[in-house]
């Protein structure tokens, strides 16, 4: 029996149990229903590895965790990977893919960033950045780092936080003060199923985008655009930059604590 078949059986079993229960407030955490366009499920998304060797095992684990979803087929992309300092600092997005990067981005207040490019409400490319100016210090351990990378990549699928109060829900998609949850939980897989099983699209994610939009410099906070959401405790926020014609870049920021 294939690994995917075993994985699907296990996940279906979990969802059957969950279906008998009402959807909890914590589980209803779609990020404004943003999603990747696809014509069937599961759909493939490649995560470009532009991370240093110290982060590679964490990225591999995060990819494996998210790949356990019945609607995602996530794979690590090494073919076009470039972990040079220049690329890691800029972390350029690639159409149809997610790029994961880590670098010393500076003491600018954020631990991690997830950025998604939207065309007509569909995610067309994304990035996940880990800030070693904080995360590489002794103030953070490997579990903290795993929590952050799991969460930033989770945002790139269209997930928000399950909770922003600091409550520990045993998922990397919560905002637990201890940052001590390295993996998703069943509610995260449930929410992905709700998002991606609600419908399929007539096309897949756009392959070509206007250069000024696809290659926009949104590294600095001054280029993130307007703040549209902030958690009650002020430890996370969402910014949006509009380009017109249904083109937008959203930045989900996790602030240092």
C-alpha cells in the first residue's frame, strides 16, 4: 500500500471523528478564504529551499507535516534553489511556488514573515522568511524555530491563526506565548479540507504575472502597504499592498517576543 494511501486513510479517519463535532472557533481559521487555484485535489505546490544547512531539517519537517493534508501535495524544490546570501536576503518569489528563506534580516521587530501574491483572490506565489537576527540567538530553541517555520509556511496555504490570545492549542498555527508547538494539528488539516474541498477552479495558478507585481520589493516594512489587522496582544499583524486590477500582496508578520 502506498505512503499516500496510508496517509489518506489516517487523515480520513481523523476527519470522520471531527465531522461528528461542530467546527470550533479555533478551527475556523481560513485567511479570508485565500487559496491556490487548482483544477483538482490534491494539488502540488513546490517549496523552494533557499535556507542554510542549519534550517534545512526544519524545512523538511514542515513540508512533511503539511504534506499530511489530503488536499496538498507539498515537495521540496532543490532544482532552482539558491541559498546564497544575496538570494536569502531578498527571497524573491517564483510564480506557482513558495520560497523559504532565512537570513539576518536585522533587529526590525519580526521573527517571521509570510507573504502571498494574490491575483483575483487566488494565491499565485508566496514566500516564508525566518529572521536569524532573533531566531539564531540563544533566546530561541529549535522547537521555537520549528513553530515559526511551520506557521509561516501554513500562512502560504491560506491559513490564519487558530487563536491570537496566547492560548496554547497544540498547533504551530496558534499564537502560544511559548512558541512550543512544532507541527499542525487536526484542526489545521480540517480547515485546509474546508478551503480546498469547497470547490475547484477552472484554471491553475497563473504562470505569468506583470513584472512590477511579480518582482515587487516588499522586504522592508515601508513597502508592505496598509495594516489591515493586528492581534489583540499586538504580536502579529497583516499588511496589504494594492497594485490594481485585483493584484495584491499580503504580508503576515510574527513579531518578536
